[in-house]
C-alpha cells in the first residue's frame, strides 16, 4: 500500500482494480480469467447471500443442487439458448484418463439440466408451482475479464420455477425482480431502475427478460440482476408437462432469475471514493472498527482493554466489530487502511476518552469534523446503531441523487451523441426503433438499451431516432 | 411409494438407495455419476453446513473462494499428490470454441491452487497463521458411484491453513479433527472413533492423516471426515515461505481438512430403520410435523386452525415445523410418509384433543405406545424441546451401543477372517504388519485399516498377523 491509489477521475478502471486488490476483496489467480475471492470479499458475499436467501425463503422458495456438468446435447435443445451460450462454453472431453463419448459442458447456467429433472418430477397440477433456487458456481468463457464484473467462473444464485399458468409465471418473474430491487436498495444502498430488456439484450431462451439497472460511479450502467419469463420454451424443449384438474396434459410455464458476485463490483463502483471502498453498513463484513490510541505504555493496557470491552458490548448488540490493536502500525496508518477497506464506522479510544468516559465515532462516508461525534461510553451501542442507519440512508441518497443528476432526456440523435460524448450517464428517450436501429446505435456510440423502464407513465412522445410517435420509453447507456 | 421399502436385512444397498430416492433427499441425474440434491436433502446439507461453519468461525477460520479450474501442471508439482489424483481427474480441453494450450483440471481438491496463492500472500511471520476454509464443489472421476457416498461431483468444505511451526500445524490438524467429532456426535448423533490413517490410506501428499470413523447400519465403516498434517510438502512444492522473527526465510507448515455431502449418507445409514430415515433432531430440516386429524367437515376448520396456531408457537420457539394439511391424503398415509422422511417428532391434533386442550406427541425413533405422550396445549413448546433433546440422546446412545457391540477383538488371522465372515463389524487388534501385509489382508478379506485409534492406552500386545510385540493398535473393517 505504498503507492497512492489512483483517483477515479484519473483512471476509473485502474482505481476499480486497485481498490479491490488493496482492500483484499479479491486477487488474480494463475488461471486466466478466474479470480480468487479473498476472505474480506467472501465475507461480503456471505452477507449478500444471506440477505438474498432470506428473501427467497420468505417468498416460498427452497434451495437444491444440480450437477456442474451438462451433456452438450442438452444445451442444444433450445434454439435461442444454444446460440447464446455456445461461444462461451468450457468443455470437459476427458475423465478418469479416457476420452468421453459425449463431451460435458461446465454449466454456464442451468435451465437445461433443471428442465430435464422437472420433466421427471412434475406429474400433476398438485406438484406445481415448483419454486427452487440454487447457489452455485458457473463458467462462461470470457476473453476480456475484470474482477467481479466479468470473470470466467463466478458465484451466483439461479432461481428456476415452474407454474401451471402463464400469469403465474409472469407474476413470479416480476416478484423476483422486486426482491432484487428491494435487496439492492435496502441492503446494498444501491438505487435501481426496474424495467424490461429489449429483444436484443434479453436472455437466450426467454420470452421476456426483466432487469434492475444501477449507475456506477463513472456513469456507466450495470445490470445487477435479471429475471426471465421463459414462457413454454424450455417446457417444450424438455417436455415438462403436467395433468391439469381436467386430466389434460399441459406444458408448464417457467421462469429463471439470477444475481451474482457482480453485485460486489457494483458496490465498489457505486459507493467507492478516492480513498477506497465505502461499504453499505448492512452488508459490511466489519461494521465498526475500533482503534485504540496510546502514546505511552502506561496508557496502552487500559486503552486496549477498554477497546475490547466496547467491542464486546457492540457484539452482544449484533454489531460486526473488529479491534485493531496491532502494535506495529500507527493510528494514522490504521485509519487509512480501514478507510480503504470501507468500514462504515470507526471508533477511536484514547486516554483522554477514558477519563471523560466517552468514545469518538467517525463516519467513513463523511470526512472531517462533520462526520465525527462524541458519545458517552454508556450509549455506545445505541450511538453506533443510529449512525449505521444514517450511513445507509446517506449512501443511498447520494447514489440516488447521482443517478438522477446524470439521467438526461434528449429529442434528437445528434443531441444523444453529444450528451454521451460530453456528459455520459443514462439517456431516457421515447423509442420506436427496430432491432437494427438498436444495433446501429450501439456500433456508433457504444450505448445500448439498458431497459424499458417500468416507471414510464404510458404517455406518448416522439422517438428521438425514428421520429415516430410511441408510448415506449427506453434508457440507453454505456454498460459493463 | 406404492411398493414396500426393502428391509435392511433383505438388501442393505437397495434399502439405502430407495430411502434416499423416496424420501426425496436426492435423485439420479442424466450425467453419469452426478446426483441432484433435492430440496429436502439440501436443507439437511444447509443445516450441516451451518453447524460446521459456526464451529470453523469459532476456531478462528474465515471463508474464501478459489478457482474451480487448476492448471494440470500444478497438480503435477507434488509427487504423491499427482499419483493419488491423476486417475480421477476431469479435464477441460476446450474453452470458448478453441483448444486450450494447457488443459485445465476441474479441482478434485485445492491444495495446489491454494498453495500457489499462499506463496503470493505470505511474506512474514506476521501473516501467519493463515486459517482459510472454502465451501465448494469438487469432481473426482468415479466409475462406481452411490448416492451421497461416492459421486463424481460432490459438495464439501476444505480447510487450508499455513503455520510458522510444525507444532502449530499438528495442533491445527488435531483441533479440526476434534471439531468434526464434536459436530458428528453433538449434531448428527453419530459416535465416532478418532485416529490416524495408515501410510496406505493417508491423503496423497500428507505427512499424517487423521480420520473420524463411524459404523454404518450394516457394520461397515465410513470415513466421515479427515484432517491432514501436510508438513512442508506443499510449502516446498509451491515455495510458500515467510521471513521469521530473525529475518530468515522459512517454509511454512500446512494442513488441510474436509467434510462432504458423504455425511448425509452416514446419517441415513447410522440412524435409518426399515421404515426409512430417522433424522437427528438438530439437523433435521423439519423437526416437527403436525398432522391435523378430522373425520367430519365440521371438525376440519378448527382442527386445521389449531394445527397452524401450534405451529406458530413452535416456530417462535425456534422449532422447524411443518403442518401437513393436505386434503387428498389420509392421516395414516401421512404418518408413513413422514416416518419415511425421518421427521423426529409428529404431533397429532384431532377433535378430541381440542376438547381436552392437549396434543399427542409421537417419537419417530420409538414406535408404538411407548413413543407417544400427551401434553397440555399450553406446554407444547417445552414438551417438544424436551422430546427433541431426548430423541438426540437416544439416537446417539443406540448408535454408540451398536458400535460397541459390533467391535471385536481377535488374536489370530484365522479368527479375524472368521469374525469378518460371520459377524462383521470393527476388529480391534494389535498391529505390527507392513504395508504389504495390509494390502494382502485387504485383497483376502476386503477389510482395511480404518485407523490407529487415539484411545489406545499405549499398552503392549501381540500382533494378530505377524505375532510381533507392539504398542500399536489398529481397527480393521470393510468400508465405504
């Protein structure tokens, strides 16, 4: 940590990578495109996982586990699916010293193998709905990778549900999008735009894909979670049928939805600043770091003892706390390190605080005096609880303001290009273009349709590109 | 579930498979050797995982995640390691539509790739010990597979630690064996024998392997968890060194330890009976099932309502409870189904119970009147809590007695073969044989040395095979 962190304005990509490496969230691995999630990053992922898993269970889902390997022939059964995934597959051709008769694909996603099992398990309307989620690793061969955002192997959850009617499947797909939005806003402090993907951007095999889009610190978009209404595409490819109440065989309707370790990248990019990470309190592996401060050895023992006593109080109150009593580093060094690592609240305890029976709380998200407050020792737990809630609100409000300030409306393609080139951000426009128009815009500007936002009120306007009247609104942006 | 479950004495292997399939713990997958862990089985695994993870964190470990793919050249760096694992590897030769320059191995275990990263991370004695655990899937190419016990892909945890001294590494390896034993006895109600593996049976790359061995219902042994002192073997292969306090470069000492979804198989085989599973209460996904009983429609509403009210009371008390209010099945059908699925306690609530303001609790592990007790409605939570504790104790005591009754001592090889052929079980003997003797005994009797048990008091005796005097005691058995 000798060299200074690059600032975001100097080099955003390098800032991002350096923050992750120096904060020890992750590291490069010797296998090209694969990363190592280090303990601090994995603890963050565990908190993400627990917050999501709780929501999945509250909405009636159960977890299961399906095989890592999928026969190549399965992938080929759904036409759009194989077109989308074939270029990204890792293929096992040898096992136990022999060449395999049929190559096995390392799962890039599990619709096919799960579809096969559902066809076996589902017999009657009484077996529906099937509401299963899987926590797993998946592999997609990527040439240009970036820590957390795009790695060959990543961790994720994939929900796979089967329903008796189209309406129920649509409801499920929308419900899970709401779960993702709720998680992102209330746990990760990330405001999102909910909407539908364009035909070009939708999942390979879906009828409709829904997405939650967030704005990163460089004003690019990141798709933070997706939920797909798969209609009967996979039901027909894998013959998943049930006997309805009238004893008629019907195909089921399925959905799938996923969120991955990408979210860690989003947290870094939405909240991080030039000093490093700023972790949202509800997900932070360490919510409070206590730095005991002493000059003379006589003070050391009692200051360190008090630090551990305060830590015990906080821990009993359900706070994730760490005491940094290392002797080889100065308080200033520690302050910088924990700022880099994004711990939301720091507690300083020195000899004078002991005498005054108080501690100093300092917020990561608010530098200087403004972010410091002194609380009586007896009130440290409630003081910390209040502060963590404030930090969450403040991070969310800041990100929300940033999103709003950097969302622009334009009425011509010239203006569109001008805004993208000079100001960046999301561009919200009326849109009546074709798939070809969308592709052309991407080629010319690198901006893609992130979604057709749900919050559009249905009013009519003029498409900025074709000049046609339309009620459809799209959000364009550069995206990860 | 039309056909009757085979009894254990009729066909143990078939009983095992049928219990797992019918209880819906797991299912076969279309990929040879891979299984699907169904929601009920996965919920059991989640409870196992949580109980272990809590213990790992209490002993100072943190979780991380390392890549699924390992370069073939890494596996080859430790001589014993590659010899042990080469025949079991799944190999990725193609990615993104191209042949790879160096094939990638799907991890069979992660000592090598983690060793590589530790060499990068560890610089000084201040960085030690490194205490990392990983929850992951691994793949070992198996020709003859069996649900949970031996599958091509399985889920597990693998701890990997690095230490400054040989003593610390040894302590760690022994500590984690104790953690496994504590988990098995206090969560899974499985008594175990702790001991050291023979040279022939130890982990490929270890200096010493420790094991916890359990006795299954057919008197075979199952290695339920292992902990390895790896000495400096991997430190030297991957050049993992640190500067000690005297500024001298030293190799670290490493350990690894793992427990897998095999444990689910052990739970089935240790506790299961001819009616199906008997799940240990602390791990059971459903600890209590409530079956409301009604004959006439007038009774139905209030009985079902009461069932849900009792369920709410139990849930608030931290009990995992399920109300089976399906209308298409009789109470008798439900009793059988939940017995098959091993739920430790069943609550029956009928109209007469409502009038008497009481419920009937029935134990899965004790059939008939003996296992039933009536408790006042107001005491249902405490009644269930007491009963669950009793069921745990009783399952443990029963398994312990079975282990003891089926552990035999012999003084000659003739007697050894005789006992194995007629009575089975564990054979505890003085042992001074060579590796070759051990292999010959395996070829002739299929029995292997499960471990040199720690509980031997050090006294001297005569080896049953060589006639030599020795203080070493071994336990032989047929094993999964």
